[in-house]
């Protein structure tokens, strides 16, 4: 299947939406500018894959859920192509830019790594948690491989306690040194 290559701006404009209930319309401008910046930071071949339509991605800015939340991604499988929906909450539009970009780049890492829909994850609770951790590690490792570790670290340091950050960094480093890592590099 061939796709017409889009510009970064048109990809952002076509793929970013505000959910009902979002109180501040400036959040669309903030999220759009930061999504465009995140795309511009990607290596050329990865950006070209997004622009060529290899990945079906939309971003929805959601109203605040009244609890601190991370950005999240929902994966839908529609036959031969996965559709990724990244959820950004209003509160996150107020984060410092580096933290926001670190979180968004992690979600884009999930897209490039081919995160599967949740119905394809292991069903046993412990296995499911380990699988989720491995997916996060894989996405973070891609961000690091792209030379954008400082954004990842900004997000991790602002989000998790120091002992968790140390553990996450160790896991990412071990994963990148493992044979599994070589299977996901594209």
C-alpha cells in the first residue's frame, strides 16, 4: 500500500483532537507545538515513516481526570494495520517542555516498537505486569537510541522517585545490552 507523504504540520493538524470537556482551548496550541517539536526531534528515517503513513497515530487532549495521570496509549488492531491513540491530559500541557517531550517521545517509541493491543498481552497478573514493564523499557530504549535520552530523563526524574528512576535506567541499560534489543531495532 502506498501513501502520500505528509508534512509534519499536516500530520499534527490531522492527528490532534480536543476531547469534549477540555476547558482551555490553548491546550490544543501547546500540544500541537510540542507534538510537532517531538516529531522534528526524531531521526529522519523514523520521521519519514510517520509522514509516509506507516503508523496510524492520533492524539487526543483529554480533560483532567482529577488524579495525576501519565500520558497513555491505546492500541487497536484493524486487520493489517494498528491504530495508536495517545491520550494527553490538560494538566500535562502545563508541564515543562522537556518533561512533556520525554513523555510524548516514550509514547511515540511504543508506536515504533509495535506495542500490541492489550488483549494480546499475557493474562496472568504477574506476567502482565512484567510484560508492561518490558514494553515501557523498549519504548524508553528507542528514545535513548534516537539520541534523546535527556528528554527521557527529564520525564523520568519529574515523574518517579529517585530509587525508581535508578531501577528504570538500569533496566533500560540492561535491555539495550541484551540480545532482545537487537531484534527491535529498525
